[in-house]
C-alpha cells in the first residue's frame, strides 16, 4: 500500500526534528543510496555500509552505539513503492548532502522532500525535482518569500504548471496554518509527479539500512562493505 506524501506534514512524522526523503525513478534503492553518498559534503570520498534491516528507532540506536550520538553520523533506510525508490535520512543529515543534480544523471528522475522542523531560523519545508542532470522545479512549500525566492523556480515546462496548481489551491496564504499549507502543497506535488511513499513501512516497519561513511573509516563498522 502506498500513502502518498501528505502524511509527512504531521508533527514528527518520521523522527524528531523533521525529515529528508529522496525519491528516484530509474534507480534501485541501492543505486540511489550510493549516489547520495557521493554527494556528502566533505573532502573525503563517502560510501554506504550495509547494516541490515532496521526500524527507524533501531537504526538510531545503532548509530548511538556506533558514534556515541546518532547526530554524529548519517543513516539511510531504503525501500521502493511503485516506480519510485526512496531513501529516508536519519541522524545528522542536516546540511551534509550536496546538490542532487548529479544523482539524476543518466535519465533518472529524483525528488527531494525536506523539512528541518527544529531549525531555529526557521526553514520552511523544501521540494525539488531533478531529471537527467538538471533541476526542473524547486520551491519552499510555504510558497512565500521567507526563505529564498517566492514561488516555483526551474524549467518553465515543469515549473509553470506546478505553480499554476499551487496558485489554484490558494497558495501562498499567510492566513492559513503553516502545517495545513505544508500538507496542501505536498498533496499537489504528490499528484503532479505521481509520488508514492508508504507510511506504514517507514514509520513502523523494518527496512534495509545503510550508514554513510568516509571510505577510509569503514573497517570497524558492522556489516562493513565498500558498496551495495
């Protein structure tokens, strides 16, 4: 069963502090994880290390045991729904991944859904869509000018129809509750791009998990392997 994406707008929908979900069509979950590791914004090459199947809670416990604090590492739980592979981030992912443009190379379709709920600035929820090495649309899901540009940016052929749908839904609307705006915008993005994201397996189930690690530091990690 797939449940769309609007459930992400619920408080603490995945883990405390927000969410980062990357969906990809044209890649397997394993390929998606490997490409995401390549974008991690450090000087060292990063790779994924398989650590078996985990719930979100058990992955965070493993990361606490491995790093001393789960926020000192990055974990991903992986799955697929319909045509979409997905990777859900755990730990200290905030600001650690680079642009997703190269993840979409070779004809892949890649969507980013991200919300740093505990960021004190504050940062609104974000959406971006990439295809074949190009950014085709991006916006903050409050559709206001509080963070970056107002409205949808990107290639007009993709961005303009999305903007029209959001405008038709009455967004931006400064009088509406932010969480309701978040949910409404997620629903429009979901329908426009045909996104599938299963709530049950992600929130309550066990999924294959990896840690994202510098290539030189993986020897002592559980299940250490250079690539999937």
